[in-house]
C-alpha cells in the first residue's frame, strides 16, 4: 500500500540532512537526575516533581527555615559586634552586610558537606567498599564516622539500598531516598519481623538535646514509601520494595546520635498529597489569579458600550 507521503516523495523538494535520532539512554544513564526541581525520566519522558521541592513550596518547612536563618544572622551579628561597629565606610558596610546575610548559606554549605560525607560512608557499606580515605583522615568527620559505626553495631544494622531514586508516575513525583535498612532490634521495637525493611534517613543539623528532626521528614519518607518504581544502580527498574509504616531518622552529631522513629503510613501520605496540591498552587495557579487593576473607561468607551 502506497501512502500519500510515499507517492509524493519523488516530486518534493530535497530536504536538508536529517538529524541522527538521539540514542536511547542505556545503563546507569537511565536513572533520572534532579534538575531545577524536577526529575526527568529519559526513557519514558515523564517529568516528575522533586519531593523536596514539593515540601519547600507546599509545607511550613519554608517558615521554619526562614526563622532558622533569621536566628543565625542574629547570632552571627552578636558574635562579631566589633566587626560590625568597625564598618564605617560605604564599602566596608556593603562588605559586612553581604558577609552577614550570607551566614545561612555558609551554614547550609557546611551541613551539605557533612551530609554528603555521611552518605558516602553509608554507600561504601552498602556496596561493600572501603570508606574513602579522605573521609577517614578528615578530623572533622572522625566523630561522625565513629558514631555512625556505633549506630550500626549497636542496632545490628544492614543496608539494603542507598541513595536510590524512586518515583510515583501516577502522582507525578520522584526523589532520592537516603537508604533502606534491616535491623532486628529496631523491628522488635515496632513489633515487626526481624527481616522487615525500614525506610531510613540521616539528619546532621541541630544539637542532640535540641529538636533536629521535623514533621516534614515524615512527609518525605511517606512519599518515598508510596513510590511505584525504584531505579537500581545499573539503570534497570523494579517495583518499590515494601517497607514498614514507621521509618527511622538517624540524628547524627559529633557528640553522639539519636535514633528517632517517624511514622510514614498511608495517613501521612494523604497529608503529603495535600502538601503537593498546595505546592502546585504556589508554583502555578497562584501566579495567574491576581490580575491587573481595572481602569475607568473613557467617554468614548462608555458611549460604545
């Protein structure tokens, strides 16, 4: 059967060189990567909202962070009063102002470095590889490493996965969970079988005697728990493994650690979906509902009406 396109092929003007079709991703390149608040599945083309972006836009997390930043700037100012007082010229004041307002960013970078190092340690254990030398030899990381290893030994922890990308195409989100673990001692605390898989997360901020784990951790873990698909390290996919309805957050600090149970059941997931709707409002519809102010019509417009 000859199609219309085929019939006209000989009479149509010569086309320019065709672009070579983009090769389908293979291996680990099939794992979605976060970019500007989204995860894009390069195999299916699905665009999935990043869980952490949903939480920052739709929950009270932003208010908590704003208060934390304000307190940190105030603490920094009081701790460096001589520097503030000595800033007399416009250039000095501008420099001091920029230094002061960037205090939260410096602290975030510091925490991010620590968090990244902790995840490297966990990943090494998951893969059965030695801990990177630069972490073992870093004096700042030594207490974190010691307390992490103590946590593993005391709670008889084995890891099933680390830094695994998971997603829910139906609900339109994706994220990277910290780890999945097994611990007969933790499972016993929850009245679950010793082989139960648990969702885990690590927080390194705050102090051990100060609240360092917030309710948003439950929303995040509930979203990961209700993911539909998980990407393995070779880029293949599997259904999201079943996990217990309560996960754990390891609050890891140089002075020790705390292990905090966090409920991430279906009720919490329903709350996450509400937050997701709120985030969609903030990032989308809210930007279109307030329209330009009305102006009084001219006499000609009134007459025409």
